[in-house]
């Protein structure tokens, strides 16, 4: 019976310590790799073990057409090949591609093996001091200023109503604009956690009230970050 290994990848190039040994074992037990980005995945696997012969694997891209990807995926499972599935910066299927292939594996009664590794949503939530019993991941907020302001106020209101932590992300080069929008649209007593450069030597995680953030606004431009909001 073939196995689909869900392989966690690095959140930061210097965060190799966050990857457990079981990940390398699973990679070595695989014959096929489905990757979101083949170039960065090849570099990552070489970081895991320089002795890995990258070209011994059959490589498939998740960036190709869905029909072609699904056909190749089903074919390799029918052939009995173990598959390693890797997305960028985190865990496949969690705010990252992969769920369509995982669903197919489940439908085919294939063993799906999720492996422990870094996930920015959970790491930030753990360190935030916010409600980890009830939380919602919103993904990216709208880019349009008016729509973004509306989404922020809605998230804050739902957090207050349901005692729910709201989690969201932004493209690193727009972090400061998002922070500005949060400071302008949230109540002073609402708590905001910013978690930047997770698993790297420069990891930085702070939770403060909006009113406190306004007194000392950090520069998080181009730093991979995740944001958490909780209103009470």
C-alpha cells in the first residue's frame, strides 16, 4: 500500500532546527515528489541531507494544470509509489496548496501520513497569549483600503462576540500598510499580536493592545509575519 507523506518545509532558511528527523526518513522512503516549487524544494532537501540524490526522485509540480497534476498523482499511487508532498513555508494543506491531492488520496483509501513540523499559524497562536480554544484563520485580508477596513472591523466584532482569536497574514512588503490599517480601525483595548521571522534567529513575537502599539510602531517591512487579533 503506497503512502502519501505530508512533508513540512522551512518557514525560514535558518530554521532547520524546527524540522524533526522523521521528515528526512519519510523523504528517503518516497520515490515521487509533488512540490509547489521544485527549485526551492530541491534546495530544501539538500539542506536536510547533502547525500540525497535529488534526481533519483520523480518530480511533479503543483503549479501545472490541475487536470495534469491529478492524472499524474493518481497514476503514481496506482503504481504503488510512495509520494512526498511539499508546499512552501509550512505544512501542505494548511494555508498552502495540497488539499486537492490529499482529498484524492483519501478517496483512494491511501495511507496519508502528516508529519510534525513548523506551522506559522500554530506557532504564533501558541506564543500570543490569546484564545487557542476558539480561533479563525482568515488568510489574506482585502487589498482595497475600504474593503480592508471593513474586514478588520468585522473580524474585531466577531472576536468580541465569540471570544475568538482572528488570525491573518499579508505579503511581507505590505506588512506596514496592514499594521497601519489595524491601528486606524481597531479599538484601543483590542489586543494585537505580531509574529515575525518565526523559527529564525531574528524571531520576534509581541502582543500588545492597539493603544500601546500606537505609541511604538514597529517596522516589519519585508519580514515574513502573521497577525492575531483578539477583542474583549
